[in-house]
C-alpha cells in the first residue's frame, strides 16, 4: 500500500430542516427581489424621471411624448400583475412585495434585539427591557428607512441628484421635503404598521379578491381523514396572525405558505402528510405530477390562456415599438408664409423648419440633403448639426435650387436626414415651389 494516504473527499449531504421548504424558497426569492428592487432605478432599467419627464425601460430613454410606447409598457405591466393575481393568487404579496420583505425583515431584527436585550439585561424590569429594545430598534430603523426611501424615490428622481440632496440634508426644496416626508412615513410604517399595512391600506389585496376564481392558486386546509392534531402551530407560524383552518379566502392571507411548513414539520414527525397545502381553488386539487403541464403551471382554463396570449401580444408590440424607435426625433415642415424667393444669381429658395430632439444618451448629429431635385442644396443649417443628449432645437433652413433645374410651379422632392447614431436615415416627402412660366424679378419674393 502506498505511503501516501488516500484521502477520500465525500460531500456532506445537504441538511434540510423539516418544515422549511417554502420558507427557504420564499427567502431566496425575496433576496433576489430585494436586489432587483435596488437595481431597477439605479441602472435605469425601470424608472420614471418626473423632473425631466422621461420613462426608462430596460435602458431605453422614452419621452413622455412617446405615448404609444409608454401606453404599451403600462398595459404590459398592468396585465402581468392581473394575470399573476388571477393564476397564482397572492404570490406577489407572499414572495415579491418589498413591503412584505421589509416588514418580515423588521420583525426578524426586532425579535433578535429583544432576545439580545433579555440576555444582556436579565435583571432589568420588563418595561425597561421593552424600552431599551425599542430604542435600539429605532436607531437601526432610521438609516434603513433612509436607504429604502432613497431607492423608492430613485424610481422618480435621478439617483445621482437625490444622493446630492441627501448629502446636503436638503429639506428646503420641494424634492428635499418629499424625501424627508417619505422617510418619515417609511419609518412609521416599519415601526408601527408592517403587515397591518397589507390588510388596512394596500389596495392589491382587494384587487386580488376581485380577480381570483375557482382555479386560482391558494393555501388550503384539507383534512378529510381528520389528521389535524390541533396543535395550532400553523396559527403561531402565520405572520398575518390568522387561522388558515377557518377559510382559504381570508383577506389577510398572503399565501406565504409558512403554515404549510409549520404543519408539514409537526405532522412529518408523526409520519403524516401536511393537511395544509397549495391548491388550485377550493377543489383541493394539488399539482399532480402526472397532470397536463399546462394544468401544472396553472393554465387551467381558456381564460388564463387568453390572458397570456394578450400579454404576449403587448410584449410583441412593445418590442417592435422599441425596436423601431429612432433615438433622434425629427420633424420637417415647410414655411409657407413665403412660397418662394428668388435671388439675383438665378436661384430659387423655399424655407423649411426642422424640429429635432435627441432622445438618446449619446450626442447625435443630423445632416440634411435633398433627393429628386437636381442641383438642390441646403442652406442655413450646419452640415452636421450636433445635438446633445436630451437637447431639442428648432431651426429654419432653405432648400436652394437653380431655376433652370426646376419645372414651373410645383416640384416634388425628398429631404433626407442622415442621423448618427441611428438605425437608418429618415426621409420627408415635400413640395418645392418654383415661379410659374414668367421669370421672376431677381431678388423678388412671391
Ligand atoms: S394563513 Fe398561511 S399562507 Fe396565509 S398568511 Fe398565514 S401563514 Fe401565510
Ligand atoms: S399545524 Fe397542522 S396539525 Fe397543527 S393545528 Fe395546524 S393544521 Fe392542525
């Protein structure tokens, strides 16, 4: 046998604490959601800039005037929320909602502080310990409220600007007053309300009740064989303080599944299955492994499939609208106060106005040229007009053509705009007025 010891590396099996299945899934999803909540406004993935009237969606800077894209985006988000409520019940509340995530975090921190104070001050009276715990909790909650408010307000005000206001402790301007007020509301919310906000104030719970039907996913107590041992662990585990055994349709229930974990934990020790479970409606039908996959993911009737098709239509429309969007918006209009003017060198001038808005994040240049009119030139605007990001300009320019190249009266032409950066050139069909058969006075106007 070799002197070298043969080291066998065996992987320790992962330990899963009974009755924590949904809790672990929920906490993982909540961490991901927290990261998304913070990332969306900071990286312009989704936010509304109220000061500049812009809407940011996955990096695209949309102007509020771009009604079609803003409309499609809002419809897409609205139908997504409605579809989620109809198919998966209060999945948003239990797994994704920032209010719930921060409320549960506040509950956890408060419990830890109380445990710590009880340990450190065993001889103090209960009132003093409660007071000390409240002070410590308040001290921790204040910076957390500032952070949450900062992220929340960043959805409406540029984060960089907000950060400067925060550093200068601005409570004099309108933006500073709004920030301070939201911080105070956030502090009071997580100090006093937390999950009570969900049942007393938030409209989504009421909305969900309107959207659910007999196929909506809910948490259901189903005990045909009378296996419940009446331990009330499910009630103690419920963050909303309700008893799921009374009804699956309680307004307070956020479908968080903590009661399922509690029940499977206690009955699992007795070798029994949980009597609380996720089910599609009151039928107590769980997602049977052999069921049609559409049924298993909740698409259990035509209504749900129709909603998803509608969602797909809006998503496609939105993708096309964003794909076709030009970063520089151009409009060219003829200035018909004067039909044409003639100069001594035998040239005819027609005046036009150009409105240009750079909706992109990079500087852009616009070059104009004329097609379909021989020898036509553009005068009065630079060869490559530079537009800074967010800049809008209105310019007057002339199209100039030697009269010898023109037909009397109306001539057709196209004004071509080469925009950099841009997906493709833009063109505008216009008319050019020339004098009728008689030769105009040099330098005269019509
Ligand atoms: S009843 Fe169950 S699912 Fe509903 S909120 Fe309470 S623990 Fe969550
Ligand atoms: S945890 Fe399960 S067994 Fe205990 S009371 Fe609730 S439903 Fe019954």
